[in-house]
């Protein structure tokens, strides 16, 4: 008995000793807000961190005049696992906020205050912070931090000391080495490859592994973050995971993280990202991106995207990641104010696309979240992805237009959109080659892209008589051509042939009139011209002449040169035709050409360039890897005319019948509303969405214009319910107005103009655990219900398009346009459309439209008379009220919007040649004339 008692006491004593050696270790992570680097700070428990401007007294230094010298203090206490914050600094160094309760004595508070989730912290009050809390140290410039994570775990005290001591010794040894070195810079460079977790610091590596293992057991909600990976069949979209929501609670919504989408990152061979704003440092750190992984990020920059300087197209700012390239896609001249690039214009690079390339699959991710921490972790966004398998061999036909074997044009539109972003960066052209190696035929949705420009309708291709290929003009009668697409361009240099200074007796003009008079105009109203390579012009080895030939004669008959292809077109036409990969035929409008020649001015003459398979087309996968050919193919795909914006929406939806009488709902929710939104745009959008006047909705008339929804219908019976949060909803959010202030964009002027239409409905987040968190989604749905079996059908859009003409395009109807209407688009955008057709609801593989959960509640409640949306003015007033300060009337002028277009200039099209085109044509003509002398 005595021995058993002693043994029992010994075991209890041993357990007590083990408990005494356990140490509760805590860390907390702060993401700086308003800091250009958007740094992530990892801080220890039981240390008082002073935040402020003075480096002498502050552990965390923020260099801004709006920050006080000692602005605030923060402490994570391991005794009760609480993270506390106080405005100013404690009176004495011995003060401990964990013991003083709700108030403590401070020697000085900050000048601009400390705001926790939009509410100012009173003097002397200690605030307890939680994950997801937003702390602003200066509201006016949104400067502060977000609490991203708080971690506690028990570790063996001896192991902790054993881990820390060797690492401290190692770092101290390196510091001494730097101080004693004759070349400290070289010494530091050599240290970049040193892994401090090896050798004497192995114990620390195992310690952190032990912490992760314990966190996985104690916090099951983080298992998906630690054991990453996600799958999707592409039939629906998901929402991102919000870090502030406890996903371990039963019934709470989950979501997908950026880490999950990239997992396993070690198998990635390269990444392509398109985004509006980006925090590259956060992305590299958060996703643990390998240093040597090739990454291309296309993003917005107001100066670089408008610059004509080629050097402005790219940047490589991260020496730690030498294969990371930033690309700034160029905005076209035609959308600049007055076509003057110096005046810029209203334009935005706004898509959110991620391509994850692996040897066996290509994952395509389309989301509404920009590449920043806040939008992936604290704001609701949509995320769609689908994995596409590798083909046995490259299939380049799929990059142009769908073939008989293709079920979808997804690959063609994806390749065209990516090409438009990297067109001026030749060393990135390999992306179009990569896309040709993957099979997109099983895509579950349709791509909808917007590319800035003034887009025209293209005449249907009619059989041509001639084509340019292998540096020769070929007779197409003996070589049947398969049209792969069309490029809308122009003839440059017409005035150098027919201007008064060179054609004083109008002899050239009379010959042109004679030749055009003999031409037979086809059903599209165009006539064919001949393209001929000019290899003997030193000024440009790629020059291509445009020749009008007498139809009655052969090559020896009457002919006259009109001008040349523009330089930007000739630079890819020549390599692709010289290699016989493609053939090119061209058509012009005879009346427009004759009028331009008669005027003798720098008038632009439209030319439609049709591309056909060349003799070597089937060898493209073998020949295309030459850098010049690959870059030329990329430029061609970027120039190829496709349907964008509203016209693409119409193209997809017009393939199916949408019975007007069965419509139950037509809604659109987005975080931004264009200031030029008016009944004309609403009618255009509804028409593109398949809406028809009720009197003609069941008509069998094939004409797409028959019974279409017009402005008069929109004014009488508004077609769309627009979802946008009220100011009361935003004000009551978990972070108040602050998170939404630069996220939501709706001007007071636009609200007052649209208010009488009664189209506004409150955007209530769904599921309910997301209420209080801002939404950055752009989602539309048109729903129908059968009157036979009650089944529902329709379509859903999600992506980057906000509800604005800048994103979707504004229709231009000037009577002088020979091609009819044009579409003026300001932004780069990308989204997808899911079709849920009436005749497929019985198919078990098809998801019912009601099974797709939207990110907001439906039916959405209509605004009450006293409701007001969260306009920029309403949010400023709410913020001023919370801060008890006056509204700055000039502040509205400094607000930055993702997508907004205040005023459009009246654009009739490009009626004149640009300055670069005129100089190019003059240079070519001078050498042509001199060779004839």
C-alpha cells in the first residue's frame, strides 16, 4: 500500500512538473491598411507594442503626418488570451492593461483618434480586439490595420528556449560577420540563400510544426486552410471564405480561399493573373509562392495604361521573384477624350482572372475579387473555376472560332481576351500557345468579355477571289478557303495618292472611279481589294500594299494602289502570310473610298481583313514556336473581331427562347453603378438579355430587332430590379462605413435620376452569417417558371462587370456610320453566363437554377420611401456624423472608383488617320515614288 501510494504521488508530481514546463505562446497578425506595401506584421504575446510616428519610442513606425508620435498601444496577453488596444500611451511603463479593466490612465491621446470598426475609442478605454476588426488611426486617409489572425498554443518551455537560443546565436553571428566584413553588401547577398531553420535551428522548425499540429486539433475550422485543396465541376460559383466568420459553428457558410485554389502550388508551372488593384507582396506571402515560379500579373495603372511608351507596358519590381512580371494593358486612342492620349479618358482594367498552368491541367478562375487581402478575407466575392485537361496535341483552330468538333467557344474567347492584355509584350505570347494545348470543349458556361474600343459590326464573309499567302497573291478559285475570322482595320495613305499636291489634274481619281464603277458590289456592300507584299521598301520590311484592280482584266489590267495596311497590322500579317500559316483577303466600301479620295484629306477608309487557313496551317504547332510567329499570332488574336459586352451577352442569349410571359424575376446586383446610367442603357441591356416587348414575345419572327425592348417600354415598365445596399445597412455593418467607403460607387446625382423608376432594392447578404460584411459581387439573374410543371429555368451572370455602360458598352447610333450601330466600351472586363434551359431541367447532370445560391437574399425587398442607398455623399455624411466632424466638400473630388464614367463624348468613329499612321504612310509612299523615278 505504501509503495502504491508513493508511486501515485510520484506520478502526480511528474504530471505537475510537466504542466509547469508548458508555456502558453501567442501570436497576432496585423495587416497594415493604407500603407503602400500593405505589410503583414507578426507580433508576440506579452509585449506592449507602441504604434506611432516616432521611431525612438515606437516598435511599429508609421511614417505619416496624420499619425501621432505615440498614437496607440496594443498588447496580446497570454494570461487571458485577450488582444487589447488603447488610444495614446500608458502613464507608466509598469501599467498593464490586462489588469485595469475597461479604463486606464494615459498620459496623452492621439490627435486624430483611434477608430475600431468605425467607432471612435474614448480616452482611457481599453478595447478588446477580435479577428477581422478594422482599426483606423486616421479616418480621412483610411490609415490603420486589420487583425488578420490570433493564435495561441501550448509548447514545451524547454523546447521553446532550445529553439530560440540557437537562432539568436546564429543571427548574432551573422550580424558580427556583417560588421567585420570589408564588403557588407556582398555578405548580405550571400545570406539570401541561408536557411535559418536548418542546422542549429532545427528544433525551431519542429516547434512550429508542433504548433500547427496543435492548432489543427484545437481549431477544426482551420483544417481546410492547413490541408488545402478544392474541386469544382464548374456548374456553379462559390463565395470566398471570410476570416471573421467562425466556420466551425454548424450551419455557418464556408467558402473558398485563394490558397485552396492554388493548391498544390508546387505543381504549378506558371500563373497568369488579371486584376484591377493588386497587393503583390501579400499574394506572394499569403500563398507561399516559390521564388522562381513564372508569374504574369496584368493590372491597372492610370498613367502606364494610357502611356504610348513601350517601356511603360511592363515592370519587374520584385528582385526576390525574378520571374514575376507586371503588365499594364494599353487603352486605345479611340476612347481617349478627343482621341488625345494626354487627356486620357474614362477607362479601367477591371477583370479578375487567374490561369493556373500545370502540365496536365489548366485551371481557369473567374472571380469578382481583386488581388488584395481585404477582398479575399473580409469582403464577400464570387469565385468560379473549372479544370480543363491537356490535349494530346495542340489545336490552334480552337483559338479562332469553334469547329464542328468544338462544343463551346470558351477557348477562343479566353485566348482572344488574354491576347488583348499581353499584345504589346512579345515575351508573354507563349500564353496563347499554352491555351491551344488544353481542351475547353467541356466548359460549363460561356465567357463574356469586354475590351475597350469602339466596336463595329462585321459584314459576313463572302467567297474572295484572291488572298495573300507565302509572299504571293493566290487565286482563291483553285484554293477553297475556310474563314477563321475578321479584323476591322483601315487603309492608310490614301491622300498621298489622291491629294491635290500629287493628283492635280485628278487623273488618279478618275482611274479609281472607273475601276470602282466596274466592280460588282457584294451583298455586304463591299468590294474586294488585293493585298501585296512590299519586300523592296527599306522603311518597313513588313509593308503590305492595298491595290484596287480592274475586274475585267487580270494582273496585267488596270489597277491602282490605294495605300497600305497600318504598321500595327502589317507587322503580324506579313510573318503569318509569309510562312503560309494563314492567308488574308480584304474588302472595302467603294462609296466610302471614293468620297475619301475626292476629299483628298487624311480620311480613314475602313478595310475588312478576313483570315483563312494557309497551306501550312496544319503545321502550326511545329512552326509557331519561332518568337516572331508566336508574337504575331498573339497580335492577330488580340485584333480579331469578336462580340464584346452587350453584344456578347446578346450573342449567347439569342440562341434560345426566353418566353416573356413566364418571367418571374430579372435582377442585377453590383457594387458600382455608372453615372451615365439612363433608360437608353437599361433598354439596351434588357434587349441584349433577351427581353422583348410583351406583344411580340412569342413571335416566330427571326429578325433579332423584331419586338425588341426599347426606351419607351423601359420608361413605361422598368425591366430590371437593381440590388444595392441602403446607407442604414452599410452603417450597421461590422466595420461601419469604412470598408464600404471605397468599395461602393453610386453618385447622389445618379440616385436622384433613377429614383423615380423604382428599380432599387436592398442588397441583403446571403447566407445570413455574411450580413454585416460588404459585398463586392456582380451578379445578374433572369428567372422563368413553367406554367405546365412549375419548373424554373433562365440564366445567371457573375464576374467583374459592374452595372454601367463603361463595363458593358454604350450603343452609338450616328446616321453617318456605314456599318450601323457601334459599341463604345471603356473597360477590360470578364465574366461568365450559366444557361439553365427549360428542356434540360429533367437532366440530372444539370443544376436547377434555383439550386444556385445567389450571394444576396431573393426576392430582395424594394426600397421604402424613406430608404436611401449608400451613395458616396451618404457615406461621407454617416462618417462625419460618427466622427462629429463636418463634411469636406472637396473630398468627393479625390474619391477613386473602380468603374465609373461620368460623361461620354459623342463618338462617331475614327474618321481620320492618326498621326503615327500618317507619318508611316508618308514614309512608305516616298520610297515607292522614288523607286519609280
